[in-house]
C-alpha cells in the first residue's frame, strides 16, 4: 500500500473517483482503517465529490475502529451529496450504528430509507440481534416483505447465539427453502449448546452434507469431550467417501488422538495428511506436534517441528510445552532462545512451558527470573497457572515455606491444583502440618474429591501414623464418597478401547476374561504368581 500511495500522490491532475475508491478499498483490505479516514478528509479538502461506492468503504472503516463521530460526519456529507435514499449507503450506516450498539440511530436510518431491499431488512434485523434484542428482531422479521435464505439463517443464528435452540429449530422448520448452509447452522447450534444427541439426529436427517456438516458433527463431539465418537465419525467419513476431510477435520482428529493416547491412529492420520496434499500445512503441523508429545513420542514431535517451513506462536508454544512436559528442561529453554532469535514474541502460554521446564530441572532462581521477565519485559499479567507453576517449582525443590509464602502473596485465591501440588510435595518431604493445611483447603474447594483424603492418608502411612490413617478412612467413609477407579486405554484393531479394573461393560467381556484366565494359568504353570485379582465370572 505504501507504493500504491506513492504512485497515487504522483498523479499530476486530481485523480478521478475510481482511483480514490481503489485506494480506499486497498487500505480497507489491509485493515488500515484509520488511513481510509485520513484519505477521505484529504479528498474533501480537494473538493472531490464521492460517489455511492465511496461512502460504504469509508463508513465500514468507521465501524471497524469505532469512529462513530467521524461516521456521523461522513453521513452528513452523504446526505448533502444526495445519497440519503441510496440503499448501499443506508445499509452500511445501519451496520455501523448497530455495530456500535446505537440501534436507535440504525433504525432511524432504516426508517428514512425509501428503497428498503432484503439486504437492508437483514442488516437492521442483524443489528437487533447484535444488541440481543430478539423481540424486536422477530417483530421486524415478521414484517419483512421479502425473506431470502440469508435472512432466515440470520434469524435462526440469532436464537442459537442466545442459546434458545427450541425457537431456532421452530424457525428452521418453517423455512421454505432450506439449503445445506441452513442445516449446518442448526447443526452447529446444537453442538455449541452441548446437545450432542440432537446434533446427531439432525446430521442423520440432512438431505445433503458438505465438509462443514461433517466438521460440525466431529467438532461437536470434540467440544463435548466425546473423543471416541470423533474417531468413529472420522472413519465413517472416509468409508462413505462422498466428502473428503480438509485440514480442519484432520486437526480435530489429531486432537482426539492426543486426548485418547491413540498413537497408531495419530500416525495413520499423519500419513494420510501427507499423502493428500497437507504436508507443510501449519495447522496440521501444530496438531501433529501436540499429538506426538501427548502420546509420549517427543522425538517425532521435534522432527515435525524441524520440518515445518513456517512456524507461528502456537507452533513454538506447543513444542516448548511438549518438551518441558517430557522432562527435557534444558532443551525447552534452548528452543525458547531459538524462538526469541526468530523474532517471535512469547505469550503467557510460552511461559507456562518455561516455568514447567525450570520445575523439572529444579532451577528455582532461573524460574523466578523468568517469572519476573514475563512481567517486566513482556508486560504479561501472570494468571493463576503461572502462580501454580511457581508454587510447584518451590514445592518440588523442598522450599515449602517459600511456596506457602508465595501462595499468601498471590493476588487471587489459590485453586485446587495449587493446593494439590503442595499436598503432593508434603508427602515427599514429610511435612504433616502443611499437608493438613492443604487438605483443609482442598476440602473447601473440592468437597467431593476423595483423592485428597487418600493422599494425606498415604502421608500418615509413610510415617507410621496408623491411627490417623484409620481416622481419615472413617472421615472419607462418612462423606459417602469413593475414589474413582483408574481408567486405561488400549488401541485394538484401529480402535481405542477404554476399560477399568474388573470391568464388565465390554460386549466381549467373557472372551476377554477367558483369555485372562488362560494367561494366568499358563503363568502359574511356570511357577510365576501374577499379582492380579482373577475374575471368577463364568468359572
């Protein structure tokens, strides 16, 4: 744009209006909205008359930077120029005022418009929706002389944004011509509002599906923690073959693999992405780093990171946090130096990884220095996660007094994660007094979490204080709470199976336990006594 402006300024005669409009459009496309207003002021000083294409560009720029005073001045120029009745100018004015919450001014403009087409009606209704006034939006919608699919979708989306899926579905059912975009709007509405079952039913009802339909269902599963369903639907998409996954689909699938620990499936998605033209894709690269790190193969994560031609802040944060999570603190700090040398500015998430790295290495002074640098050098306001990292850093190093003092000086109340970290450190360093204090806080924050009682009971047991162990067991029993059993995941035949100890939910449990008894019998024949509880079901 700088070169375009230089050429523009060298035109000997005042440029015609088409050239002015080209400059306005160029600045707007490059998000230089303030420059649009400066250029418009210069244009007026030369007595160049704007046309109907000039005002929408300038008014949109006013709305983008909340320059409503300047917007009113531009409106005055438009009225003086005879553009009061122009539908393009009027619609843009409605958008500008409604975007700033001035819905009355927007409606005044709407009322003064002579030719109100469906676009103008849609803009005014969108303005009411933006101000969360669905009553006025519905009233105007009912009065609209013409309703196209965009206007119908706008109203449906308004109800969805307010979480009123009943009204949204009722309006959707009344739509005369529902296209795939309309179906996708309601589908995403159910997903975003947590009604996965309704989302599934609607998906099956759809007469036509595109990539956004599949991504809506898969993304809905992911947002609601149903990662098994993410992978099953992804496989179904590939089997049906009518719609191919895009990069967004693959990112969701890789995220599900990372949450399930499904390394083999993640590797398959990696191979699929590379063989289908997504090698070098930034978003997939970031998801692959995260997947490999969370599945325990940090070497593969580093290889993906090194192979990426373009890296963004998320790339650096993912690899730093992944390396730190695996206990390679020095490598994480080295990558942080590379990040700064590459000109990428760290954010709060970056420093969570850095503080985690210092924790694993026991670098208390360095950790505190990074914490201060985050505030002083990068103007990042520490969040509770950063304070939690610092408390964990002190606690793991055995500096329990400094840890509790740090907690007292925090600008917010410590959460359960921080007190649990202190409780865990108390077991290592046998600090009963602080452990009991931590448990008291945890009972207030997590009254239904029995794990906290178990942790303190273990500390008492390590010190041989069996009366206190018994007392805690009685206290835990009186609460009526039971510790949830540990859950394990295993990949079998391209699927992930979840199971608990002595689980009886699996459809093939009899065959599984029969095989387990056979293995146990074989082990005992070699005089090896496995340390497990044999299930006696069926024999």
